C-alpha cells in the first residue's frame, strides 16, 4: 500500500511553468505505475502523464508537448512539469499510483478508475 503526498507552488503565473512533486511512502514503490491527473469542478479527473516501472512515459494528447514526468525510485518520488500555463489549467492536481499486475507495472492508463492510490491533491491557480 502507498501513501502519496503532493508538493508544489499553488499559485503560478500564466505562461510560466508548474512544478509538482509527489512523495510516496509504503512498500514496493518501484513496482507501481505513477501518474498525474487533474480535475476541475463538474468534470471527471483528466489523466495528464504516466510513467511505468521501467520509466517509460506517456502523455495525454491534450497536454503533450507541454508536460513531462519523471520518477526517482531511490527517493520514492515522481515529478511533474507543465509549461506554458494558461488560466484554464487552474485545477486540482493529483498524484496517483497503480499496482502492478505482475512483478512490475507496465503500460499506460488514463482512466482514473484504474488507479489504486491517490494523494489529497493540490489546488493550482493560474493567474493571467
């Protein structure tokens, strides 16, 4: 089981970068796929980026080219960067983890229902 906690600046300027970090506590972190989602009121959680146990990354088409994800299995962390921020990027951002079905987690999922552990979320406000 993993516990996840997100960290980062909560108020950012439009046009600038958003940098978020997530620290996991628990066992077998490296065997989990990690991802970042966001949610605005009245809408479903939107998957943005995911990285599997091998470090292979996938990005949602809606944000590809603006985001990056990276993990450090030694530190149990996963980082997220989004560039070119717009006011419509204002949302609650979540770190999440998906258990491996075998020895390691592989492949990508952008459906929130596929994920097993969630951080509390960090609300990010982008000013124009």
